[in-house]
């Protein structure tokens, strides 16, 4: 497990008064952040303790959250870490969403990004340290102002306490702003935690229940115009001709401009823009992708697996020799289709360009990309781009992409108007970037003692990393000419095709069990489809293949699924523990006649999860009644949010397991909206019970690890119900 | 000119009569709590009350609500004066990304107005027009049940909330 190792000394401390406030910079890169102005808005009389904390004279504690809030609860989680050491109840804080600044870099990424279930593990110590340093400074200021020793003082929820008398932190900010903040104030021992690990509500629940939380689509600025793009049905196809005459005459239409992805229609309202866009007639070029159907993908992947010619991944021992010693051998192929993320908030961005400056409002997982991209599109200096983060109406990886922002900047530049560019739901479902389709092959061998001895696996499909890199490159190198961007992107694609496996393509396919002989091969097969991270990334498909095979070979070897998993995970007591707890739960369950229990376990984002699905099959329909989830994510900072993320991961994964299927016909996605790209609804949603393993070790990922085990857990239950091994997603009985 | 009641006040607009109610409320009346999710009446993010019934407003032309009474999430309750369902949403930590929750709460409020003691199946039936991609369904259900279990208090608070 990769540990978060951020030296306390690498926090940069600098106190500064801005607009009556004090700022303490906080840099995890070890570099000075003086090149950029501190990003926290000045407030009259406020003390800005660091990039995260500002205390106002009325004792309001403002918390600027560095990670994007897309529902995963990171705002509450980070406020909890800060509040634990600052001694302020997170629910009493005034929570703000941080702008873009290097002080807000993700310590695990070295840039300002949110993803990979990284936020809590990345910030567990740094956020607490920021809180502890700030609290110490307030105590020093209070000791000075009150003329007492530091040892005479304590704190209690935003107040300094002296001999039973409570003084708001706000009383001491004037003095605090003149002191130098400590770098390494002592952190609390875990047994003194009052917020971490305790049941608590969310800091954003009230705004999100009253319609007052602001999402990108809610941004409203003077003279805002709305853009919708008429897009190629086949990804990447260029337009040959466009007839925009009818659209130009539609109510509210002000501009129609060419953009890289098609024709942008600009109107005074989004509704008018969509009405006019439907009148635009475009003839698109035919591309290689125009000849691709879903069946083509699968056939091409199968041919690549059969040819056996791929890039070698991890290779340990000698799988061929080991199969000769195995008493039970099984081999099977597993299919996972293209998927759309479909966050509830369609993709959108607001860009306003005024002379050499620009403002951007959008909810985005990668704020680091905003300035470079808008600089490139609008031909203005990066440092003149101001970014305003909003809440994200769902992320799931989709909001780590920036095409919509490039389009918004392009249209704003061309029209000279402030633009909100919106992707319709149809755009969202049809245009990608998609979760790649995959065909995975696993051959496994077990010896007489029940020991897994060999695991030979291969995956064929497109690669996520170079595809995502391609979309981010224009932002990373705003000064690089388009043809060079294209060249670098192509080189990275070639690299993963010929020289190295993309970790995202095979992660989770082979790591979780103790077999001494392992071979992993990757066959890159690209058809020109835009691909990117989708919740749990590679694990979203590899867990299905791996855990289906584990179940199948255990059954073939005549060993029950719990014993087999325990026997073959002896190198990981933590993994064994979640299997054991899930197994005990399963043994204790009494289910109605016709209901069956299936199990799966998967390790992802440093977290171990085992799930039990209670399933029935009625008239050929798979119905999931209950899911029991056992998770070891280290120290649960907010246990209720851990539960909600497991619930959410399970339901997102169950939607994919039962319904998720994007199909290509002549290169175009057939599905278009929620009537044919079906989502799990409340009446289909199972009861979910989450068991969190009590742990004092450092936190690990939570946003994604609940998802991977659900599809195989359901498939394994369906086998018990019907005797059919379903090896294609979505799960359908024949 | 089309007139209707919006959160208790009579309003009028000369916007094109075919414009969906959702966009009139968001663009002309600047109430941004009701959301655009699909534009086809399939997800429920745009749900408002029209004469007390939960309606998908992204496919409801403004002409269809002339003379009717519209309640949006902003009219149901405010952060300082929460509707019991909104309080339950906080209590049960229902929202994740939060984008669909205005629609969820409006659908739930219409259900409880019509049926203060819904069964689990009643809740499923009333709520299955509203999609939540974050998977908040178990908590939405629990929150609705918590309010319905205290139906008398709900009635008193809801009527106060509706007229506030």
C-alpha cells in the first residue's frame, strides 16, 4: 500500500494580511507559492490563516475545500480533519469551494485534481496539520492578548478557554495576524478525536436540500448567452457541409459558429439554443469508426486475444508449468461494454472573456487544467484566467474531462459574449468519453489442496490513460502547436499499444489472490472511440472477470466460496478479514425460498471490500433484494459518509451490472437518453447494509471501492439460482 | 401574457408559450433550485408542484400552467425555515452530489401531501420517476419514512412551510 508521506516541514508557512485578513500559505510541493496571489477572497477584518481557513471578527470560520465536491462528501471529510485539530465543529463552518492555486494541489497527484478515491488519504495528515498550526497560533495570540501563559489556555469549538471563561477565536485574529505560524504544531492522538470517526451529518446537506447549492448550470451573469453544439454522431468525424440558414432565423439566436466538434448555436436561452440546433443540417465525413458496430468491437477484441500477441504485463513464475500441476483448470472470457457516466448534471461551463482576462465557472475534477486550456482557446495569458469552482452535479470521472470547457472558451472568444455551453443529455450519452469496452480472458488452475497455482490473464480493448492524456494535453501545454499536441498524444497512444501496459487497463485482474504463477498480457485495440476514467476505472470491469472466475473455479474444485477465498489470500490479513466477516454474515443469513446469495471480494484504491448479494430470478428477470457490504478503508473519518459511498458505489455498479450497455451502430451510439440508457430507480434499489471494519490505520479510498464487487456478487448469485454462468455485462439470462 | 401563481405570488410572463416551465422558472424568475437533467421527462430533476401534483416541468409548456399554482423547492422551505422533508434530508445525510435532490424532495412532498402514511411500495411507486446517479435511494426512502411516521407534525409543519 502506498503511504502518504508528507513531511510536516514541507508546509510552507507565511503569514500575510490581505484586505484586513491574514493568509498562511500551505504548499505540499515544497515550492514557494509566492508566485501566485493567495486565492482566498479578502473579507473586511478577516484573518486568513492559510489557503484553507479564514476567521472573521464575528468568529465565522470559513473553510476553503481544495478537493472537488461531487457528492463523495469530501467537503465534510476535509472540514472534519481540519476541525479536529483547529477545534471547530465542521458543521459550524462556512464552507467555500476553493479556486485554482498550487496550494490546493492534491498531495498524491502534485496537481489540483480530485479522483482515484485519493482525497481522504492524501489529506489525512496535511489538513490536520493546517488545523493544528492555526489553533496554536490563535492560542499564542490569546496568551499575548490576555497576558497569560500558553499552558493556561485550552480551546473548545471556536473558543479559547481561560479559567472557564470563553473567548471567540475572532477576538484574537488581529494579534494572530502579526505572529508567525508554527510549522509543526503537535497533532492529537487518535484517542482524543472528537470529530474524526464519529457519526456526523454533512456540511452540504441543507444547501443541497433547499435548492441553494450552486452548480455550474446555475451560474447566471449579466448578458449570459447559451451555446449548444450540433455534434457528429460518430466520434471525431469532421463536418463536410453545414446548412445553418433555418437555425439563424429561430427566436433568440444570436450567433452560429464553427467549433472543432461541430456547429455551435448561440442564443439568449438554452431552450432557444436547443430548438435552433435541431434545425441545423450537417453532413459529416465517414471515418474508420463509421464501419464499427458493437459486434465489431467484440470480434476484434476476441481476435486479438486469440492471436495472443500483446504487451507483457506482470509475469511471475511459470504459468505453463503450473497448469501441468493443477487438478482443476478453468478458462473463460468476460465482456464488459461501453458505458456513459451520465452524471445528473449535464456537462456545462461558463466562460467570460473581457479583453486579456477571462473568468470561468464550472464544476470540475481537474481545476489545474482550466487556466491553460482557456489561455490556449482565448489566446490570453494563463495567469489572467480566474477560475470559480462550483459544486459538481456528479463526477464519476466524467468531470475530469475538459472538452466542454474548450468549446465554451472557443465560442466565447468567437462571439465576444459571455457563454454558458451545455451538453444536452443526448450529447452526454452519445458522445463520450466512455468507459471502455473490454474482453478479458482468464485461465486459472487449482491444485489438489485447493491452492490457486496459476493465473493467466489477458485483456483486449482501448486504453484509458493515453485517451485521457490526449484530452488534457492542450491544457497542459497551452503554447504547444496543435499538430505537436496531436503528435505527443499519438506517441503516448503508441507507447501503451506497443511497450507498456496501461495500468488502468489491467488493474484488478490478477493482484488479489496468492497464486505463485501469474501472467498478464494486454492487447490494445483502438477504434477511435474517446475513452476516460469511469468510477473505479479498470476495476469496474476487471473485478467482474476475476471474481466470476474465482467463484467458478472454487465451485469446480468443490470448495465453498468463503473457504477458497480465505485459503488463497493468506498474504493479506486485511483482505482475509473482510472475507471472513462477509462469510460469517452470509452463514447467518436466512433467505426466502428462491433467493440466493452470491459473494465477491475486491481490492481497489487501497481498500478491501467484500459484498454479498441476495438475488432472485423471476420470469428470467434478475432482482437484487439486499446487499451486505464489508469494507476496510482504514480509519473512517466520517463513518456515515463511508456508508453512503458504499451505497452509492453499489447502486452505480448495479445499474451497470443490470442495465448498462451502450451500443454502436455504424460508429454511432444508439442509445440517447434515460429511456434506452436505463438507470436503476428506487423501486429496483436493494436494501444495503454496510459493515465498516474498525481500524486505526491511515484512511484508504472510499469513493470507488464499493462498486467493483457488486457485478460479480450478483452474477455468482445468479449462478446459484439458475446454474448459468453469466460472463457478459450487463447480466442477462438467456 | 401568461399568469400563474409562483410560490404564493401571482406572476406573469410574455415568454414564448411553448417554453417549458422549467426554463421559465430558471431563466425568467431566476429560481435555480429546479434542475435540468434530461429534457425529456425521464429523470425528475425538474420536478415542481403544479396545483399540488408533482410534475416534470422540462416537458410542460408554460401555456399549460396558466392560472395554476406552482411551488418550487424554494417555496417549500428555506435553509432558515426547513420543510420537514428538508430537515429529514439533513438528518439522514441524504444528498451526495445533490443535483437531483430538489426534484426528489418535491416528489416526496407531493406523495406525503396525498398520502401521509405511505407504505414502502407506495414510496417506491411515487419516487421511481426520479433518478439519482449517486445512489441515494435507501436514504431518500428512510428520510421519507421518518417524516411520515410523524405525520401529525408533518401536516402542521408542511402547511406552515407551504405558505411561508
